C-alpha cells in the first residue's frame, strides 16, 4: 500500500511536538509518528528515553511492539511522568511491571467467538461502531488481543461479552491519565487505512494534548473533561 511521503522528525526536531511516540523499529509506528498529518508527534527511540525530559511532552504513546523488559527496568520514568500530570497511551500487551497496576491476560476462548462492545462513551472512540471493533474485511476477532486487568477506578471503554476490559481510561490511579488497550495498536490500524481508525488516531492525539496537565506544574490541576 502506498503512503504519502512524510517529513522525518526526531526528538531534536524544530517541530513543536507535544506527543512523544516511543519507537522500537516498528514501521507503522514510525510512519504515523512522522506523518505530516500529525505535526504534534515525534518518535522517541526507545533506548534513548532515559536521556529525555519526558515532561516536555503532553503525552506519550507506547506502541504494541516494545522491549517491555527495558521499560520495566526504567519504570520510574513513567511513574514520575504520570505524577507530573502527563498522559500515557499504551497499545502493548502489558506483561512486565512498567505501568503500575496493569496486567494483560490471554483470552480463555477464541477471539473470533467474542463480541466486543462499547461500554462507555469516550471522545476518542466517538466515530467507532461495534461493527468496526468486530469485523475487519469480513474477519471477526481482529481487535481482540486478550484483555486487561486495570487498576480499580479505571473506566472500561471497550469490553468483551464477558465484561473483560479491552480498552480502559484511568484518571484515578495517578495524577496523570492512562488510556490502555489489550494489545490493539491504533497506530498500526490507522497505518493500514482501516476506517474509521485514522480519524480515531487524530482524535486520540487531540484528546491527549487537551487532558494533559504536565505543563501546569508538578501534579497540576486537571482540565475539565
């Protein structure tokens, strides 16, 4: 599939980037993070993360493909960033302790036998229908990559038929905000031009910038939601 040419950006770019996208060599992550349609994003090479002041970003995106052992070793940087009011979006199957309170589980039944549903309204998922979550080019189960065990207080946005969490938003467990999926990478889906997910990614980036309080000072007050 042909993609429009994008201007390659980096953490030292002059572009006023407010969303850092952790990059670990996955093509779709780099393509979306450097797409001219998203001037607010910039790729952050994963192993360079400790060298950056993460509070210079309103939000951080963790793709599905990352070295979770490394992230667990550097977990304090996520805790400190969230304590400062930042926003973390995770598309990873969280099986290491790098994002406190989260754990991924595989489904006990076939993904194709599960029906996903929207449990609560959320601005990021406003364009998404339950059909979008359940069918991709006639194939069912494509959005189901296991399920999450999030911290108490996290709001489920997408659940399966057994009320297991597929996507959640957490505004309670830290001073920041966490949106986590059970391994479904919205950047990868947008890269494949699977509608409506390019629009969902645009809404996601806007939402991250809007709800972040990282620039308001340490543990700044939240914006109205």
